[in-house]
């Protein structure tokens, strides 16, 4: 078993300490499904991939003070549709707002003529889905920026920073200015580091 940054038990405990009477069934199912989907995946720097959605969920709880188990479930599931053919399973297990928010966080298929059109469609999809989805995407982006210096892929840092400045910083400025500041600080740190 891989090392994960937070266990299901600890995640549930964090939420129960703030929200003791709320059902955590969806969160437990989301944790188990995301762990299963990402089990054999690694980030490009070698870390277990499942740590990424765990870090996003943990940041939402610790830094954004989000204690809604359904929203944390969405954070855990935010990459599963891109990484596996389980759309039907998501809809069966998580009807309603969880499934629709996970779908909104899933990038459109690569049928667009250009990267620019694909990015614009994805950004519109996120905005249309509402502030919760925007928040999860921005935290996802920040977590990726925090890991970017570990990537061995040439040119990834520059591309990712440029895309973040162009697409996601304006979104963060509009909806979550304090998160925008964190993203800016991380970009500055990466740019200073080479």
C-alpha cells in the first residue's frame, strides 16, 4: 500500500469535529473510489497520484474552512473521470450535485481544434458550474503549482505558469482574492527558482 497524506479515518475525523451530525457516506465512497482509480498511478515526479486529490481536499478543510462532506467528496473525485472510464459509476454512486460538479471539473474531450479553444470551453464550464467548482479548481491549480518544481518534464513549469496567469488568476481575483494571492506567491517563488 502506498503512503497517503491523510487517511479516510483522519479526513472523516476532521469533518466530524466541525460537523458532527452530517452524514459522511458520500465522502467515504468518494475516498474509496478515488483511491481505487488512482491506485497504480504516479505523478510525473513519482509520488502516488492519489495524494493530489487528498491534498486538495485537505487544503479545502484546513485553509478554506470547507466542512461540507459532499464538497470534499467532489475534491477527492475531481480527476477520476479524466483518468478512468467510470462516468456511469460516478452517476450511479453520486447522483445529483456531486456527480454534476465532478463532471464540471472534467476537462472536455480533445476534439477541439486548438488548446486555446479547449481551455476556453473548460473555463466556461467551471464558471457555469458555480463558486464551489471554481474553488476546487483553484485549489487544484495551487496544489499543482506547489508540486511543479518536482516535475522532471522540460518546459512544464513555464507552460503551467503561463496558463495559470492567463486563465486562472483572473478567475481567482474575481471569486477568491485571498487564494489568488497564494497562487501569485507560488508563481513568484517558482519564477525566482528558475
